[in-house]
């Protein structure tokens, strides 16, 4: 992870902590994908807090001069994603976070699809 991404990561974590984000997890994905270098997953207690957490991340990143590529999910507030290029921030309600379990998916192994223990092949 380069210095630019580390600064983005630190800014995003502070923004999440500022609005009392819970269970903040930072994952280095440089060895897993070329799409982004770092992923942050955090939880909020309500739809309103999830939206506020994601908004604060976007505002703080912009204030430091980083570009926000897009944000998704503000309408429902159950899962809001902030895409800042080399950094992706997911803010979720706890049940949504438990269901999708991004930590397991991105926690050090490249995601693979293997139903019933068999490797996936196209038909």
C-alpha cells in the first residue's frame, strides 16, 4: 500500500471514529485485487448513523484533497459504500454486515466460487 492510500486510510478511520463507528476493520487488499488497495468495513447502529458515517468519510477525504469516485446506498442507509479509488469504505448495519461477511470474503484469500466443494466452470 502506497503512502497516498495510507493517508486516505488514516483519514477515513478518523472520520469513522469521529461519528462513533463500531467494529472498524482495515483490510489490505493489494495482494487480492488490482481494483483497490485498501478496504475499510465499519458498522453503525441505525440507518441515520450509517449515512452519517459514510458522509463524514466522504467529506473528510474531500477536505484533504482526495477524490471521491462515487457513493452508493445513501437512500436506504443499510449499506453505504464510499469509493475513493484505491480505498473503498463499507459502512453497514450489523445484520447486513453479518449476512454479507465481507471480512471473510476479503480476509486474506482471493474470493472463489466453489459450491459443494467443486470448482466453478462455465457451462
